[in-house]
């Protein structure tokens, strides 16, 4: 079992992987008390074994690891890669590439929706994972042998799982399906945080333009402050307080101090001044520049049965093709498609349209129908009588 704690050892290990077809990668990190994930361990599996790299070791420089992650000749295999990729993006400004996500590949290959690592390696590699170290404090040193064994298992068993998934993809001809998903995971825009749009993630009960303007200013201030202090957003200001301030638009320290959950100490301090400045920015914005968020319209009468019909078609097509329905279309996609043939949704693009979208439009317009044949839902041409099932055998 190898734990790398020096730059020289890391450099030697990364050089040993030059020319390797692929490596498996995983990370252990903490995020409960910080805005940015705190990287605590990196595990890398190669053809000759796996190592754990300690990014918290004194004096270690992770540059050789970042160079390996960016080497275009070495495929990086992750499971549920998004958070791992975000960490590398934040620390190095580069996204690991090329990339293969076994969770997405498993969805393409019919293992269900968002299949977990333990489930996948049990089915494909016959491995049993000891989960007892999953929720340990990965920032505490020294790491125990149990922790390292658990951490390394995440990349050791991933190798045979990847090999089998790769062969399944090749046999199914669906490799290009996965490539479309990897293009999203390797796009820097996926990980860039724009403070000016952070207000859009908040659940609001009103979308009045002036309220939204104040909320936008407040949310942008909170996002920048959380980044600057490397603290969770809720440590800066809770969502409930943010929404209440936007609704009441305090303009004085006394007004701000009356906000539920805040005290005079906050209102009179630097953060209170920043909040009042953000409120003023929203109040001073001219009407022509106010943000406008279109309300979510209630589906028109009669639309829900169309959504349910499309849902049946989606389930049938995905079962037939052994692919997770979640990967093809979401509930919001079905609602959008039920309302508009030209809906700008993923389900109407690329391989998803071939698998589902074209038939969905045909079903909407009566060109095909659905029928239960031999206890299974089937597509039938419109206007043709439903094939009758074989009569039951007489009882003897």
C-alpha cells in the first residue's frame, strides 16, 4: 500500500504512467465548512497498482498530478465525476481530459439511474466494498490503514468495471452517446460560478421586478463573500434571511436589525453595511434594467394526459433499449414536449431524439399508437387494429 507525500515521489509515479492507456481516479474531500471543496486525498489506479496521494502533506506540489490529468494521451476514468472534476478545475484551472464516467456509462448500458459505485463494482467486478470508512474525517492525519484500504478500493475495482463497460458500449454501438455526455462534463462552463446569476437558484414566491433586482444584488454579494471567505453560503446569510431582506428592502441599520435571524451586531458591522449597499443597488436600478423572470405557467387543461402518455412511451423505449429513462428525458422535458413540438430540450437532440423524440412527436400527432400486446406496451401504426393475443390455453 503506497501513500505519496512528497513531490519527488509524485513526479516519479506520474512519469511511470506516461503512455498508459487509462488510469482510474477518485478523490476524498470535505465541503461542510467551506465554499470550495477541501481536497484531502487523491487515489490513482494504473496497470501496476494504485496509490493514494496526500495533498495535505507539507511541501507537496501537485503540479505533476495536474499535468497527468491534462495529458491528452491518457484516459481518466472516474465514477460520478462531476465533483471530482470541479475540484481539479478549481485547483489547477484545467479539466481532466479525456474523460470516462462509469456512472453515466452504466446508465447508457442499462444499469438504472445514477447507479452507485458499490452496486456497479459488485455487478461487474464481483467486489465487496467495506463502507465503514466512508464518512470519516479525511482531513485528519495520520490516515489509518482502514481508510487507505477503503480509498484505494475505489480505483482498484473501477478498472475491471471500466473494462466491462467499455466492451458493452462497443457491442451496443452507443459509444457516441457517452461522448455527448462527456462533452458536458469537460466543458469549463459547467463549473464556472457567476455570482450575478446566483439569485436564480433561490425559490421565491413572487417575481416582482423590484424584488428580483434587490434579491439579485444580495445573492451576488453573498456569493462573492462566500468565495472570498471560503465559507458555505448559509454561513454568510441564510436563504430565508436573504429573501426577507429583499422583500422588506431595509434602508437603515435599524430597519436591517429588525430582520428575523439577524441582530444589531450584524446590522452595525461591515456585513450589514454591505447588505444595505446591495439593497440600495437594487432600489436604484432603473425600471428598464430590472431583471424579469417569467413565471412558470400552469400546464393548460388537457396537457397532463399527454405528459403521462409520453411517460409511458419513454419507459417502454428505455426498457426496450436497456437505458436509464433519466438519461433520456426528465419530467420537465416531457412537459415541455407535450406543450411544444419545438421545445429546446435535450430529449429532442442527438441520440435521444433517435431513441425517443421522433416517436414522441409521432405519438402526439396520432401517427403511431400504444397498445398492450402479450402484457407488454407496444407501438402500433395508427389506424391499424391491435393484434390480438393468443387465446389462453383451456384448463384441464
